[in-house]
C-alpha cells in the first residue's frame, strides 16, 4: 500500500509530466507553423533547425532557426510573406488548439508570441508608406498633409498589412495541412529536427 507521502510525490510527478507534455504540444504547434509558412512563402530563407528544446543556445522554449541568402532585393510582397511567417506560430495555435489549452500553457510561462508580434509590426511599419500609396492610391502629396492625417493613413496601412499577413498564414497552413501535421508529429516525438530532416518531411508530404 502506498503511503500518503508516496502518493503525493507520485501525483506531483504526474502533474509535472502532464505540464511538460502540454508545453511540448504548444511549442511544436507554434514552431511548426513558423516553419511551414516560412518554407512555403519565403524562398530566400533556408531552415536549419526546428526544436521544442530549451538550452543555452536558445533564449526561449522552442525555436525555428533559419538562414537568409545574402544580397536579396526584397519586394513589398516579400515583406508581407515574412510577416505571415512571423505570425504563423500564433495562427497555428489558434487553428489547432483550444483557447483554454493555450491559456493554461501560457500560465506556465510559455509566452513566446510577443517577440514575434514585435518583429512583425516592425516590418509592417517599414512597408506601410509604400503599401498605403500603391494599394489605395493615396494622394502623393500626403507628406504635405497635417501630421495626424499622415499618421492615420500609415496606421491604417499597417493594420491592413497585419490582417492580410495573418490570413495568408492561415491559408498557407491549411493548404499544407498534411505537411504541417507530419512535421509537428515528428517534432513532438524527436524534439529536434535538422534542416535536412525538415526538407525530407516537407517534400514527402507534398500534395500530388
């Protein structure tokens, strides 16, 4: 018969194990979203590593490490694709996990979305002027308008970029759902996938 002390210790171990499994699922869901959208839309970046592990090499639990080809001349569309890739982790969480599950994991300290959002907003701010003018034919004399009007148009353009990028991320994940599921499954089991392993999984699960 188990003593009360032993039972208490066993329950604690089970609780910790459950929390770890939940965090792994959350991180795998998040990071696989980054990988699938980045791999599909950003052809000048190559994925080097996808992991749910935390170590001295990574600031947070889980990471998608990619390398950018040098001397790339980016178009407006490239920046939108990059923003979609940055938002893809959060988008994937919303698509495949319940809100209650996400909140329970975040209560354990798995808050990795703020950094992604800040990077996405920085890129959106960078292309907002061009996006504003070319998308809605805003008067080229905008720079002569009152400051609050210029700020309004740029803020509107930035918000539209973020909304379109988020929808692009969702659409891309849905279009590559089989690849997403297989990569996430492998990541949960192995905890770390190299660039070669990711490329193999991606190509093996391409829709015929």
